[in-house]
C-alpha cells in the first residue's frame, strides 16, 4: 500500500434545496446569459408572487406569500435548481461532482 498519498472528500447535501433557491439570484443568472426579455418576463410571473396554504381535515391555514424556492413537484424545478447552482463551479477550485442537490468535493495530497 502506498502511504505517500492522501485523499480528502467533503460530501454535501443541500437541505431543502428547491425551497432555498433565491429567486432574485436565479433571475440574475438568466439575465447574465441573455435570456430574451419575453422569456424572462414569463419566468418572473411564474416564480414571483406565489402563495400557499395548508389544508387538513377541511381546515385551511391562512395564505402565505412564498418569497423563495421553486415550485415543488413541478417538472421545471430540477432544471431551475440546476441553473441556480451552476455557478458553484466558479467558486470551487478542487475536483468535484455535482448531481441534483448532492455535491462531492475531493482533493488529493502528497504526504511528505
């Protein structure tokens, strides 16, 4: 066994990944890649000014404004989350693997 090399790995799982997407940053990412204004307008109307409530046994909570996150269960949500975190590669200088909301960062070291 070669005892002169070491590999360190950090495993991250984004907690409540879809719920934590900052919508202003997501729209900023769209602007940075020059999404046409009509498409940008559609995404803004789709993502902003949403509300939700919880209903149990025919009793509903008050409606609350959603200020972050992409819609749960929507077919676009995985794509929107991927677009949101795509810039993470610019902040990581070590080799990494990113799949959905799981990130593995690994670094190899020579022991002296």
